[in-house]
C-alpha cells in the first residue's frame, strides 16, 4: 500500500538561459496517495482543482522535489481549513515545460488505467511559473490558472529599484494590491486595476505600473483576487501546499543537501509514508458541513437588522418592497 510506485522516468534537453542542458526526472506515487485522485474526482466532479509547486534545498545539486495534489476544505477543531492532498511527486533536475508535462500526463494516464476516471482539471493554483502554466494549458487547454496572492505581494516588495518614491511601495502599492485582492469578481478586479495603474502613473510611478501590468495583469496571470475563480471556495493561494512543504522539510531534516541516491531511497519513501499515514478519510469537496460558529451567526444577525443594509426596490406590481443586500 505504501511502497513507492514509479509512474514515469524521462530525459530531455531544456533551455537554461542561452544554453541547452540535459535534464531528467522521475514521477512517483503510492497506492494510498493515488487513491486521493479518484476521491477528488468523485467529490468535486466538474470542479476539480489542483495545486502544484516545488520544494528546494533537499538535493545537494539543486534538483527540485515537486508535489502535485488536490485542494479540499476540512473541518478541524479550530475551524475550516483548506487542505492540500498529495497525489504524486516529481523529482527533477530542471523545472521546465516538458518536465511538468510528464507529471500531468502521468496523472491523467494512470488515473484512467488504475481507476477508469477522467482527470479534467478545471482550476489550478500556482506560483508565477511559466513552465507550470504552459504545461497545464498543454494538458488541459481550458484550465483556469489562479496566481498565488501571497507570491504577488512578496514580489511587489522586491521592486524597490522601480519605485521613484522611497515609501511608495509600502504606502501605496501594498494597500492597493490588498484592495485588488478583495475584488468580488474578475470584472471588478479589471476595473479596479485600471484605476490603480492610472493613480500610480499620476504619482510618477510609471515603472511600477508597467511592471504590474506586464507581469501580473495579463490574461494568464490576472486571477489573483478572492472572487476570480469560477469554482466557489477555491482561492488564489499556495498556503495549503506551502504548509505541506514545511512538513516535508521537518521529515527530511537529517537529509538536507542529500545526494541523489539518498533522495530516491530514504527521503522520498519517508515523505510518501508520512502522506499515506496522514490521509483524511473525509469528503474532498470544496466545503465541509458543520454547525455554524456562534460568532458568525451573531455577526450575520447584526448585518441583517442594520437598516443601513436595507434598500427599497420595485418589482412588477410590488412597490417599496424591503430587501437586503
């Protein structure tokens, strides 16, 4: 049940800067982990979502361990949380479009072979990686790509060389990005983004405006607001998978900067065993049923009885009908 299964191994040439270098990798899973795929497809149906990312500093030569899995909502003692559920791993020398295509095609192929299920990913949350995004579109042409909001915020803090004003990033960029993140729809996000760019340019911050527009406001990367996903409850964040990476690094503490043979033998089996023995048996949907917290109920009641949240509207023959929005 927990033995490592090799789904694919590959070699290819890939571009690193102006050079063509040889790369290779392997895609692995276990029976216990791969059953998560079947469960996710059954529970999420046409709204199947996925997250993938690489974790580093495990291999002495800088190879990357990539985990790929689903996102679901679970009820814990402290409340509702989004949980990353691993499906399979890739250990690869160089992250590239062909490497991620091998990962995703292995997922699709063996889900059909083992379980006779069609893995059709509707939406995927990733960091700003062209290699991952291009591979996603190659395997699932209609996939919706969500850009990790925290990644955008971190990158904005690094753009000090583009800023004309000393405190502009702290006093303008960060608050404006938080407002954009709170947009309730993609249409609203686009309208707000235009206002933000205009305001930045008016304050002589055209370089920052051009950076945001060319890097994050393109059709591929613009979905970074809470309301930008067509799948209810699926957010543009990598926090669930990053929490999983923290666990991985604790597991492999004794093997940091390990040689290849150590990663393939002690390290990967340890990670796979941990994942298999910590699998939740609950539903893998986008919501979890439980009683509502008392605080949330009281807050909703306060909003409902506040007359400022009421409005009059006319509907056919019923005039001055009281409504709430």
